[in-house]
C-alpha cells in the first residue's frame, strides 16, 4: 500500500520542488517504487525529473478531469533509468492552470486525485505530491489525498510565520476533509550552520516540534541548484555532492520513519 505525502509550504521559494524530486530520486535509489505527482502548473518538478512538459500527451490535468488513469498518464525519464534512480512522473504543464476553473463546478472536486491514486495504490511504495505555494483547489486535492505533509523550510524568521499559516491549514483540512492528514516532519533546507540566525531558528524548531523535525539537514549546495538546468534531480546530477548525499540520507530516514509509524 502506497504512502502518500504532500510536499507543501504556503511560502514560495523554500525548495518544495527541489525537495520533491530529490526525495523521489533518493527513495528510488534505495529500492522504493515511487510516483511523483506535479500539481504545480509551472511544471518545474516535471522538467526537473527529466520529462519534457511540452511533449506530454497526458498529464495530471487529464487525471483530475477523469479522462485518463495514472497508469495511462504517467511518464518515465530515460536519464533517470540510466542512472538507476527511476521513478514514475505524473507530469504537469500550463493546461493545469485551467483545471482550477474547471474543477469548481464538478462533483467531488477536492477528492479527484485521491480517487485516482486509490486505483494505483498497489503499484507504489511512496507517492510524493509537489504542491503549488498557494492554497488552491490543486493544493486541496493534494492535501485530501495524502497521509501526511512534509514541510521543507529555511531557518529564517519569515519561514516561522509561514509555518504557522500552514499548520492552521492542515488542521482545517484534517477536521473537515481528511482525518488521516498530519505533519510527518519538518525538513531544514538551504541550511548554512555558519549563520547564527539559522542555528537559532533551527533550535527553536526542535524545541517546539521535537521529533517532528527530521534529523537530516539539506545544506545550501550549488550542485542542487544547477541540476534542474540539466533536467535531472541533484541526486542524479552529482551523486557525490553534499546536497545529493543529504537527500539520500533523508530518503533512508523517511523509510525508517514510516516503518516506525506502522509499528
């Protein structure tokens, strides 16, 4: 049975897409069957997974409108297959922006993705959903289908403010639409231990959220930033880089955390 996680943060530019594609590649590298769902009309996670969003015959748009199944719409990247880190991609492109408007008048509008994923439940160990930064109908579809939320965040003051908003949103979705939804953990990204403020915010996070803060820390890393321009996750682009190694460590921690939740 697949474990479904949204990678979400209502603040933009915090590394959600970088986290999603590198965690997917890291999980695939350690032998997990992974589906990455791109719910952002910009399609950055699709392109960053080695799939050309402009060439998609079917996308997450078709799945949400129930004109295609995940089995029909998913794509694979040859680059990732060659690297031994292959995962399935349910891609997105500009069409997805139109889905926002079209979903409004449809029945079960916030549960469309959940029902599609239920049909593919036995095909994957992990499903990772890259959510847009706004609280939209697309984000709501992601949150309604997920078992939990992974929150990537920078250790800066404004990130703490954004986290408060996200926690409130998750509580509302939990209360009204998805009783399974919980915060699985907070991932510290773009971390630089030389900056005193980042260390202070990191300590605050651990004091307030305790074991909800992942042990893995993703450092600020040039190789992770360069990877999208080559159309691959950093884990594939430069496996020896500190950023790539941190994401593989994070993937191993995710697997261990899920096993401890089951037991």
